[in-house]
C-alpha cells in the first residue's frame, strides 16, 4: 500500500471499479464499508448515481 494513499481512497477506488463492472459485487463492498463508516462523500455520490440500482438489488 502506498503511503500517499489512505485506506479510504483505496476503498473508494475499489468500489468504483466494482460499480462499473460488477454491480452485485459492489453492493457487498458498499455494505462492508458502510458498516465501518469508511465512505462519506463517496457514499453520497454513489447514492445519487446508483441509488435506484442499489435499492433494487438490496430488496431482492
């Protein structure tokens, strides 16, 4: 891990990669990070862009 990157930045980058290619995997990652309150600004951005998809997937 690069000393110039926080764990939050790495978590956010991993989450965005998953959202772009693996939405269901991204839900798992999002739920994990939410439990530990790692996401803040990114959580809001994800909610705006992917909120409907996330709600559909989490209601299955």
